[in-house]
């Protein structure tokens, strides 16, 4: 059974209700934030991990040199089927850095995820230490690393409060104002402008609809049966 509306304002497009307005707002905010980030960060800010952790400078696109990463301190996000999709690794200034974690590297690197999946699967096998040590040995090059990392700091519309709350609830020694750095991401001015234009078009359509609905004549009264 199909339902169709005969209301003039419902012809010729799909009505999304409140969800449509939410999408328009998200496009506008995301576009403005992306344009702001791209114009403010023309080039990545290159700084040592030690200096950045000591006092994070103002900048969203950063490259941290000499960052120490330890998978054994990390957390990860899994899909419903148990497949690891994202790994969050504490960024340290060196192997002797044992302070609170101020920066988490969010990575979807295939090699890192593969190593984390192997170690996690071995640990899930009833506490079999031999399997865990074997997984660690086979992924030694990924477990402890010191390398340069680059990406965008999550903020504004990209800052997922649910993810932050879940990470903060884990035993990771996270600072209250910890930063999540999305590895490999960089400002995209063209994409951001496109999102903003789409938001403007959506807002124009929404305003036009609202104006047209206000100008519609009231419905005619139903025909009354003749007296007889």
C-alpha cells in the first residue's frame, strides 16, 4: 500500500522533516569549520613531539617529529563483527615518558590495525601467554615505534563526545583535555567549500518551502450533505 500526499508543498521532492534541517545545519557548520581550518593552516606546523607535549601551540594541522608510539598502551574501536577499525595510540616524547597522556593518535593504518588485530586475538584465547608472546614477536616492528606523525587535531563538529567519553573511561592515564590527532588527515578547502554551498542550497530550499507554505490558501470546507 502506498501513501501519497496531495499537499502542493509535498510535490516534486522528498520531505525529510527535521532530519533535513539537521543535515543542512551540519553541512553549513562543517563547511565553515573546514574553510576556517584550511585558511588558517596553509602548511602543517612542524614541531617535535617533546615540545608539542610540553606546550601544544595553536594549530590544527601538525606534524610531530620523533613521536614514540607503544601499541601495548593503545585502545581500539571494533565493528559489530569484532574487526578493528581504528586504533588510538598514546603519543609519548620518548621511551622514558610515563606521564599523563596528552595526545592520542587516531590511525586507520592497515599495518597497525593488522598488528593490533593479531595481538588482540591472541589475548582473547583464554590468556594463552605463548600465543600473546608469539603475536608480539611477529609484530615487534609495529609494537614499539619512534617516527614522525602528521594529521589534523579533532575539534568542533569533528570532536565526537561519545568517543572521548569512552576513551576517558579506560585506564589510559588520559589528561582531562587530551587531544585526538587524526593521522593522515589534512585541510581540504575545495571539499569544505562544496559542503558549504550544499548547505546554502539546502537552506534556500527550506526557506522557500516555509514561505510557500505560509502563502497557501486555507483548505476549503467539506461539502455538506443536502438536507432533504
